[in-house]
C-alpha cells in the first residue's frame, strides 16, 4: 500500500467578500511551504462534484436554490454571516469535488491518506441550508461517496472549534456513520450538546464533546484518547474522515481554545494510528475553519507530517499563553453517557 499523502488544493479565488474572515488569503503561503517541506507529496487536480455526488447529502431543490442565488451576489445569505458571489457555486462544486478526488485516490489504492485543502468549508451546511461560511457539506458528501463505493462504516472526527451541526444533521440517523466532535461550548452554532447521541437507527453514533474556553492540547488529546479512540474501537471504521479546522489554535481570532501546532500534530498522529489499526491507514482530512493564514499553513503541514510518520521539526508559532482548565470531570461524564 502506498504511504504517500495526496493533497488537492482548491483556493477558490472567485469566492471572496471584502473584510470577511473566510477568504482566499487563508491559504496564503501554503503551496510553497508544502513543496518545500514535502516535495514527494502529490498534489492532484480537482474537478467539480457531480449532481449525483451532491444529491447524496443535499436535495436537488436546495442545490437549485443555491445555484440561483449566487449570481445575485456579492451578498449575505445567512446571518453567520455566510456570503455568496457570482463564482461561489462553482467554487463550492470544486471544494466538494476536490475532497472526493482525494478520497478516490485513497479508495483506489494510489494513496494511503490525503488532505483536501479546499474552501469554502462545509461542516455547518445542513442538507437544505447554507450557514456558518459553508455552502456544501464537503465531508458529508465524502462520507456518502465512500459508502457508494463500498466503504460501509465511516467515522468522521471533527476537531474544528465550532460544532459541525450540518454534518451531524445529515448523518445522525445512519448506523454506519460515526460522528465525533470536539468543540468549544457556548459559541456558534450553539449545538453539539453531549446528550445528542444520534437518532433512530443511528442512536449511539453521535459523540459530542463540548469543552470549555481555554482548552488546549492536553484537553483535546484527553478527549480523543479517552472517548473518541475507544468509541472508534467499538465502531470499527473502514474509513476515517476528518473535518480539520485550525481555529482551535490559540492565535485564531474567532474562538477561545489554546491548541498549538504540536497539538494538531499529536491529534493527527493519533487519528493516523486509529486508521492503521482499523482501516489500512485510510484517513482523509478536509479543511474546515481556521482564520490565521500562518496557523492554517503550519497546521496542515503538521497533519501531513503526522500521517507520513515524520517528526514535527519545530512549532514555529510557539506555546499557548495560558494554563488549561481541568476537564477531567466532564470527560468522566461523557464517558458515562457513551458507556465507556
């Protein structure tokens, strides 16, 4: 099995709104850094996701409405605020399609792991609503695509600082999709409570781990090690998909976690270990949030190093500025909710 990571880069330069934090500059400097640090990593092209791909997660009526409203931009279509421009629909198709391109590289055996460096992000988009800077739910589309290609049990781990309400809503009734989210409590979108554990046949397949302001490397790794990992062991995924938001970093302007580049490396290393344990190392990361370009660049490079089994040479952005809160009591409570 190849061990190279495949990366698809979709900067979506036609999707931009003046002054908005979700902008093409989020990826500034990343292509050059990737080729300098990991010259053997293959960068693959993206093509637009097809209607068949999209309709596994979004109804045609929503797709038609989104396509119709974009030419009326630039403007806001959601109070988050989520914006569209005349080029946004095509950019969203490429973001979803780029995610699927990396996924297909993994399923077809050309890569063991991959990173879809795409925008706009996706995990807040529900089946029929754009929200939270997201137009199409890239990771949910990828989960359904994997299932259509014969990968029955899919685990999604979401470490964005905001809860992936859209991903949960699309997958929470599916017994074959495990959704695990670590996120900051009390911030947008005010969802992702620990008591939300899935619905119907999917009861028990949603694991929400809201954590307090100030949580950093130690807290996220404790949640991953003590809850996400044993839940994955019980579920037995055949593919791991990761909503990789870098807004948990202490430098991010939109939230209050204190994760470092070293923390992202450790999280990705543990997820890669779970992937090797359960699914031949098959793990796909897809970019979600992160609104400091240096953080996004260093975070992605840390994840690539982790899945390749290479050391992180240096955390160029430095340590978190404040001590972390003690979360041991809530970890114990979350373990009890999920019978761990």
